[in-house]
């Protein structure tokens, strides 16, 4: 197979950047998209040119490093996968493919297709944890957690933190990311004590980092490599609302000592 | 001159760790604030250590080369984590986990370390639950378990096929808390390129900021390496593309002994390589062997579709050779069996590099839905990569380099032969002997980071007089110069070959001669071909761009350069060990029916190698004595 690639090249944050066209020859349908880029890069290196910078590590859809907008869609045409899980058999021979970085105010470009996503880490640092010290934890079976509830927590916790949801959103909102994190911890009994502070701190951090507001268009769910459901955004909104009520001091339902899904 | 003192406490095995903890000196809370510790790596080992040290009150500076600590390679672990909880009441105990691990490692690990690992395993699960790790649960709300290879109990805890991800996110969240509190300073996209040793003590590291290219020295009272394994020396492996040996290798060159570098685990169930541009091999979790059956046609059947081959014409080779453990024999045993068949020309698929892993029986007995629930994500992954539907056609699998039991030598306190340099997780050699059992690495990483290192490093800090050093101290300057001149050298060439082409070549050489089977002739030839290849690398490698910017090719070329040196050390180690044990199979040492022959009289030791500037490395031996279990022939039949 062969392809024409229009790749975004940008020396650094201050460079304006532009598309450059490359030809990819002798591509086998069994190659992954990133292997196809590898081979283009090998060609550039032997010519003494700088290879296209792009991010990758695990190459099996779990680390969240890879982050390409392919033909306008974060992670490309197939649903429920990350860029590294995309194979060339998905494209028709001779096609032209455009490749761009994530574009969002909170994700400045470092070089070519690589962006700085530390904003997501800072949102996590604001409250995406349960503050327990190491040691002294009670036996893991002391608090029983129903299978369904554990599965819900796991559905949310599957988020790989790639930022595709932000890249897909017109407002560059990180709502799905924050929703996944908040819902994961809020649906477990261990996460309950800090739920009020957590959701408030993370929402504030999200604003501070320059992520936009949720426009309810759900492009985020469509591109999420783990198909994280937008219903978690509803959970987040509920958590946030609840936190507002708790903080304003209005009477609330006392917290159940144990896990029940809500 | 390197000396190996394992510092294993005397007395009964069961109480060694407790007594040791009590006799260790503590650092007073007020002093902790004034002590700085560098942690390199944010996988399970590094993240758990950095967060716990921060929580204890030390000033921690933590480094990783990914853009976020949460992307460390641990994130990719699939199957699960072991712990001797005995929730299933199936006969498990600390003693049994200890015994399984010692035996699984083919009696090449330290008893005291392994026992301690089994002891703290139960605390790990509790800690992870407290951090919000969503482990799989039974309907009744209790934690669920599955079984893994090499054992007869069910002690593996899991989060679907994403256990590493969830455990790492737990440790990462603990780290986030300490970063927020100001206890930990996190430096992502920063690569350690050298170690600073002052008066014989590890006092800092030299790093390159991967975005700006700046090279700087960072000093501290102690340094912890949690930099993972080096299976990528084989080029194709199941590891993330960034995994490398640089941090531990540079520490080796500064005097830390490297133990058992040739003990590399080749995992039996990876998707077979299919084409030349392939950049990595994808693991299919070992848990699949719980329900999948391995087979090949009794007589090579060309392109005959597997479903047309009646069961009388199939050889279920593991069940035949190892009736007791069947498809659940340890990894080294399974991998070797697969290799032997394929070498005999009985393999299936392209090039005969593969055997079938078949789920027909379990689908018939328990239904498609059960199988889908258990392994759905793995089947999806398989289909995406191969284009085949494993619910209908058996999977094809082939062994792949996966995990390195070898690593920097550490004593019972996890300290290397350089005082003040601690090594944890896959980067050290300590607990798995010559073969690691499935689901035991996550356990070891978290044991080291949450529960062991935070104690033992305290004793070192409390009992060692550590004088302040300036940032531009002589040793720091020297280390900075070493790094700078290497960067210049890498960029200076007018070469025509890519670093990847050298990487692929050295990987191929190692795979052929120091992979699943090794022999004296092959190893000796390899020891001659690698230096030649290395010379060619320095003459002909092409690294475009500059050192003052984000330059991925420069990073990569530096790692390949280290692999090209390190490969030689691996071969020295494999050559010296004239026995077969665990993953190390020397063709000269096998029984007539192809089982490995261990030699306890001559090789019941850890081989710890010391760097020498001009000339081959120097071998030191730490004898392994077994007080509590008797080494026996390791039989799974
Ligand atoms: C596909 C796969 C599946 C697996 N499944 C399981 C399983 O189910 N159960 C199990 O027990 N084990 C499993 N393993 C093994 C296990 O995942 C690893 O052994 C373990 O996660 C290693 O953890 P670590 O913390 O030691 O290192 P890693 O997670 O590899 O982390 C290394 C860290 O060091 C940093 N680093 C490295 N070098 C440098 C440098 N020079 N400068 C700065 N930073 C550096 C990296 O950035 C990273 O943060 C699996 C392995 C693979 C490949
Ligand atoms: S490279 Fe890890 S998710 Fe794609």
C-alpha cells in the first residue's frame, strides 16, 4: 500500500507550524499506524532530516502517550482505540491522510505532534486521590463492595488520561477526564470521605488550567479510546452540585457508612 | 573493589524482617525535613516509594522520562498481582507463596528476601484497596481471585485485564497528593544519564531535560533507582518502547555490581511477529492459560485450518509432558516447550513461528459469555492486531522477551554495592531468581516501594554521616562532562544508518544466541560480533537535530548505545553459568529428554559483575544457602 501524508510540523512552541507532505511507500496492511510513521521517520533520518516527533510508549492502548488527530479525528477513524492500536488495513490504498497534534489551549505544542499535557496532572494533584498514609490499612475484605459497584468504578477508572476528549471538544473541555476520575473515587466507599473537597478542587483546577466548559456535544465519548461514557459527566455534575449544597451548609442526608451506588 | 555482603539477618526465617525492622535506626521527624532523596522512576516501585518517602517527611525529587508519571511501563501489566491472603481457603499461606516463588525461580534467589516479599504481600492488597483500586469483586462483595502459572492455588488479584494500570493509578494518586503537599517535586520528561558518586557514596544524578535539552546535576543524601527492566535489549519485546537499561547501566559503570544480567524471562504467550517493520510484541496475558489449551498438529499439516484438525491429530504438548500442571506450567517451561516444537518444524502460522492457544473447549463447557467477560479485552486486542477472531479460530502465540530477573545487585536492605544507591522494582535482581512467576512483579514493585525501602533507607540515613556538597562539586562536574561529551559525540557523526537498525541487529544477535537457548560456541561468537557492531554504530549512526531541543532520536540513540555495551555483559554472564536453571537454558546441560540440568554444586550463587574500564567485567559470587527449603529438581510433571 502507499499513502500521501500531510503532517503538521512545528519546530517549537514559538514556531507557527505548517503541514508538510510526505509519501509512505511499501506499507503493509499489517503495520500499525505508528509503525508506518516509524518507517517514514527512518527514511528522513538517513537523509539527514529531522524525524517527525510524536508520542508513544506502550503501543498497546494503555499508557495514553500516543495522541494524533488523524483526518480530523483524535485517535483516528476507529472507535474505542488509541492511535497505537490503529492498523493500516483500516485505510484504502493510495489515500491521503492528515496528521495533527491535539489542539487545545491547555495543551501547548512542544514540537510537531507532541503537546504538553501536564495540565491533566495538575488537575489530579488538586484532589484526584484518597489521602491515606501507607501502612495501617484495614484488611481488603473488611468493607464489602458489590460487584456492580466495583464494575462501575472500574468503568470510570479505565481512563488512560490521553486527553483525546479535550482535543475533540470544541471548547477544549476536560469534563470527561475529570468526570472519570471523580466518578471512580466517588463510587467506592473509600472515596466518600473526601468527595466534597475533591470535586470542588478538581473543578477549580480545571478552570484554572484553561480547559473550557462542557458543551454537551459528546464528541469526547466518541473519541475516547476506552469508550468512557458521558453518563459519568452526569455523575460529576451531581457530585459538584452536592458539594455546593454541603459547602453552603444546607442540611444534607447524612452519608451512609457503607457503599451503596448512587 | 566490590564486596558482597547480603546483610541478611540471622535467626528464624519467619521473624527476620520484624527483628530487622526493630533493630534498624530511625531518622527523627525533624531531621527528615532536611534530608533529600532522589527517586528515579515512577512505575509501581518508584511511585510507591516516592509517595511513601514524601509522606514520611523527606524532601523527595522524582524523575521519569515520560510526560507524566502515570505513563510508566507498569501501566501495561495485565494479569494481576499475587498475595498470600488465602481468601479462597485453598491452602495458600505466606509459606506457600514463599515456597512457590523460590521453586519457580529455580532456587536461584535469596530465601530471606523472598520470605519477606510473601509476608508483606497481604498488606499490599489492603493498601491498594484503601487507595481506591477497583479490584474485581465477587457478587457477595469480596475480593475475587484467579490462578496463574506455576502454582496450584488461586491467589492473584486483578482489575479486568488492566491490573497494572489500576495499581499504578493508585500509586500515582498517592504521589499526586505528596506533590500537592510540596513533599515531592516531580520532574517528568527528564532522563537520568549518569550517577554522581562522592567519597564512595551515591550523592546525585545528572539528567537531561528532554524538552529544553539542558543537562543539569541534582544532588541529594541518597538516590533510589526504580527504572524498570531492559528486555528491550532484544529489540522486539513486550515492553513499552521507551524501556531501557541506561540508568542502571550508568550506575554499573560508576561501581554498582550488576547481578545475573542474563536471566531474562521469555514469556510464552505473545502474538507472533508478523512483519519486518514490527516495533514491539504484544503480550497475551498468562491468565489465558487458565482456560486455553496449547496444541500443535501431531504431524505438520501445512495450511490446513486448525478447526479441520480432529482432536486425535492434535498434540496438547504441555498436558502430555506435564500432566500435573498441564497448561499452567511456569513460563520458562512453557516457552521452551513451544520453542522446541517450532524448531522441530511443527509450529503453525507464518514461518512456523507459533502454536495454537485454543478456547473451543471452555466456550463449549461454560459458554461464550463467560469467556467474553473474562478475556474480552484480550480477544479484541488479538483481533485488532492479527485480524482474526479467536472466538472462532484458535489464537496463535509465540514466546517473547518480557521481564528481566537480572538487575543491579542489592543487599537485604535493597542497597547496591554503592552505599546510598538503592534499587527497587524490576531494576534490581533480588526476588525472582532465574525465573519469575506470573503476577509477582507487581507484588515486588509495591512491596519494595511501599513497605521495604522506606524502612531500610531510614537506617542508612540515620547511621551515615553525609556532608553537604555543592552543586558544582568536582564529581558533579565530571559527571556533567561525561554526559555532555557523549551527547556531542552522538550528534557529531556523519552517519548513514539509523539507531533503530543497530538496535534491531543487536537484538537479533542476542535472540539467536542468548535467548531461550544458549551454548558456549554461540556466546563466544557473540562476544566477538557485538564489539564490532558497536564500533560501526559510533562510526555510522545518524542522529539529526541538535542537543538543545526536544530530540527523540538523540534520546533513543543514547539508549541504543548503552544496549550495545550491555549486551556484552549479558553474554559474559550466560557464558559463565555452565548449567541450566530457570530461564537460562544452556544446551550443553540438559537431560536426554530435553529438561534443564541445574548444577547446585558449582552454581548455587548470584553472579554479580563489577565494571572494569579496560577489559572484561569481574565476576563476584554471592553464595546462596538454603536453610529452609531444600533445592530439588524442579519438576512440574
Ligand atoms: C505487557 C506486560 C504485562 C505484564 N503483566 C504483569 C502482570 O500481570 N503481573 C505482574 O506482576 N507483572 C507483570 N508485568 C511485569 C511488570 O509490569 C513490570 O515488571 C513492572 O511493572 C516494573 O515496574 P517498575 O516500577 O520496576 O518499573 P517501570 O514501571 O518500568 O517504571 C520505570 C520508570 O523508570 C523511569 N525511567 C527509566 N529509566 C529512566 C531514566 N534513565 N531517567 C529517568 N527515568 C527513567 C520510567 O520513566 C518509569 O517511570 C508485565 C509486563 C509487561 C511488559
Ligand atoms: S502508545 Fe500507549 S496508549 Fe498508545
